[in-house]
C-alpha cells in the first residue's frame, strides 16, 4: 500500500527530461529523432545570441560564449525560472548584436583581421603541395 | 570579446557569406541589423494560433499563470473541430439518435408501450446546435474570466516573434510575442478522386449536418469517426455499409478480440461491413455516388451505390497558410510540425501542441499538451504520459481502451496474461437489459502490472477513466481487484475482470 510521508512539497530543483540545450525527440515521434537543424539552430543562438546567458553551458563551450556583453541583464539566476528557453522577452535578454567595440565572432572583425596577407612560406607550401612544409608549422 | 587568434582555416570559414553558414532556415542572426523589439505594452508573453481544444486550454492556463496572452482563431467560434464540428455535435446526435432507436425498437420488453414515434431531424439538429453554442460561448466566457485576448482572424508568421493577423472584421494586426504556440489542429483527409461537397460526398463535418436521412450510406474507413457517424445514420434509418481496407474495424489500437465483438454487435444493429476491401474509384456525377471496390489483396470488383458517401479515412495536420516557411519550421512526411519532447520547434520559443504535431489526434491529448506546454514555458517542466491516453468510440455499446493491446505486446515480445469479464454476468447490466460486451485486462505475466485495459460495453467511455488512473499509477490487476466497487454497478465488471487476471472472478 502507498504510505504518505507528509505534506506534499515541490522539490527545489526539478531536472527536465533533457537539458534545455539538448533537445530530445518527442515521445510520440515516429522517427524517434530530431533533424540536425534543431541542434544547429540552437548552438548558433546559444553561441552568439542572447540565449547564451540562460542555457546550461557545456564544458566545451566555445570562447565566444564568455564574450557575451556584460551589459545583458540576467532575468533570473535559475535557468528554469519562467522557462529555460523562450521564457523571456528578447527585449529583456539583450540584443543579438554585440555592444560597441565588442565582437562575438571572427566574421565581425574588421576585414584586416579576416584577410591576413599570405606569407612567402604559405605560398611556397601551396605550390609544392606541402612537400617543403616545416615540422610543426601547420599546428597554429 | 574575441581575443584569441584562430588558425587561418577557421578564419576563412568564418568569413564565408552568411547564407552559406546558415542552414535551411533561410535567415541570418548576424544580419539582424535593424532588429528591434516592440514596447513592453505591445508585446505578449504568449500568442496562441488556433482556438481549438489545444489552443483555448493553453490560453486559459496561461491566463491563470498570469501571462499576457492572446489567442487567434479564424472560425468565428472557439473550440475548434471538437466543439464545433467534431466530438461535441456528434455526441449530441449519437445520444439522441440512440434514444430514438431505443424508443422504436427497445421499449416493449421493458414494459413501455409507445405510440406513434416520429423523427424530427430538424429539431435534432437544433438540439445539437444549442449544445455547441452553449459550450463555445462558455469558452469565450472563460477567456474573459482569465483575461485572454481573443482575436478573430487568420494568422501567419511574419517573423520569429511576429504574427500577422488578417482580422475577420477587416484590417490587419501584428502581434509580437516572447512565446508562440501553434495549435492549428487537423482536417479530414480527402479521398483521392472524390470531391468533398458535404452533401453527397461528406466528411464528419457534413455527417453532422445532413438535412435528410439518406437511404443508403457508404462509409469509407471503419475507424472511430466512420463507425460513430455510421451508427447515427443507421439508427435514423439509413442502410449503412462500412468499407475498410484493414481486416478489423476500430482503427489502430483497438484490441482484435474487442474489435471482433464490436463488429458482431454492430452487425446485429443492422450495419454492414466489407473488411479487407479497397475503394478503387468513385463517381459522384449522377444522382447518387457509385463506388468501385475490390478485395484489398486483389479480387473481383464490385460497385456500391450510395446516396451519401462518408469519407472517414483519417485526419491530417492543418497548417496551410500559417507561413511556416517564412521562419523555416519543418514538417515531417505526414505534415506534422517537428517538435522535441518539450513541444519546442527548432525555434525554441515556438511550441506546437495538438493535432498538428505528433501523437494521437485526440482532444484530451491536446488538452494535456496544452497544460504541459504552459508549464514548460512558466516552470521549465511539464508532464504528459503518452502511454496512458484513453481512446473511446461512442457507438452503442461504447468501446474504450487504454495502454497496449495483445498484438502490440506480442510484437514487442512481452510476456503477459489476460483476464476478462462479460457484462452478461454483471447484475447491473442484467437489470438494464444491456448485457453485450466485456472488460478485458492485460497485465505483465511476471509483475502483474497492468499493461492495457479494453472494454466494449455500456458506459465503457466513463469506465475507462478508472483504467487510465490505474495505468498512470502503475497499478497491478490485484490492486484493482482488491478495491471495493459499489454494488450493483457496471464497474463491478471492471473489478471482476481484474480479479480474473490474477486469480478468478466470483460471478463468472
């Protein structure tokens, strides 16, 4: 028989079936899978957009995540207060664009950073098909 | 701030044009130069597209949770298919046509002599409309009570957080929302080659609004909708033939033994069945409709004549005109919008519930999802147990089930035991002179945990609620069998079926 231990209390933290940034297939989905677009969209908005502040950040999070503008208000300390994703107005979350003087992605850097001049060594390496490549040169 | 230098290869890929990076959605986050947000006052916490069962329940729940919510509906009445042209009007007709049929055929043995009994179809339809109007207006009242903004019009996505509404009364309105729920429901699947005119070739919508009783009706599809509406017109005097492609009636989920019993009972009531039969083509050009059919596995062709053909081969998600393509939302091969387990689409602030996404197309499933979706938005967690959603067919007797059937368990290789109890051995069914049908339990062979409950008999639709609760709580058949059930009730058959699963029934 079921024995009740006392007054019902909601637990302080409730783990969702899956972390909010790792969408799991719907239980009634016939394919039991999600298209790649789900993760690609989310990783994009979480990496570069305002949702980055409110997601469970994976340990391998790219450095751009920590570069979110510090001016972005944090509506809640708990990731599940009023929804993990989509629970907050975009207005509250901040902008999709970085603050002045900040960049979130290399593509936003001025062109001089994106188009570095070719060095003679690189040109030679290309022409020789990498045959003259020095050990350790390509490791960045 | 980007402080690290990355390899040249990464640099090149990062400087590719945005369109090549940004997958199928067709839009680019980095290009939102002019993106701005509406003022606080203009932005809703939640906009719901569709005022059917899924949509209106979500709207009310959101209102109760203190959200600023708007619900957009184009029909002109709330409640969707269920309230307006589905569950509710059909139940009105089922109930009243049953009374008519019973008065005609089932009173003498009960000691009631009745005089001249006549059908007043117009009044029967008016009674149906009264029920529908009362309920839809009730939902409108609940909207007001819970401060839900009701917008009459047709909505389409014009942005990730923006919905444009063509208002029914003219004009256009743009709504911005933090969250959007799509709850646009479903529509009847048409039969290829037959044009639905809702007069001669009808769907369930036409079947609840016929102006006269057709002499001959052919129902394409022996699922729940086909059998319910076939029952109505059969009781009112039509000669009804049901053509079903599969080898059993009731659609997927109905236990084969229950389906067989149900078919026998419905045949006794005058309905005819052609199982394993394929409809090849239809011709509605003449006065009636001619349907060419043949055995599903090949065989002799046959032509069926009908005054009215009811197409009841299923329903399909309804998302036309919603502008899903404007925001890159994907649908599967059956037109269902793809969502994750929290009802979120690819765009996590847009959720989908009800018939237009995965799962059975049932109003009560949609209601559960509506509440869960709001809880996910508000609290981050929600709950729907898709293994404990009941199905009910409101014929007479009713058929109801929850959980798995024998065929499904066999396919999964699960060892199970069954127990059943016939209503013919139940005292209340005897006194009611309604002894057809049975209750059947399926439980795990080892643990006795209930895996499925299947009922055909009087009041099965109400009785199954106890079964759903048992399944939700993970009960064993012994738990149910050891629970006191009032005497004399039909529910005792439920208890005794449970008893016969783990031991023996007393009265059979």
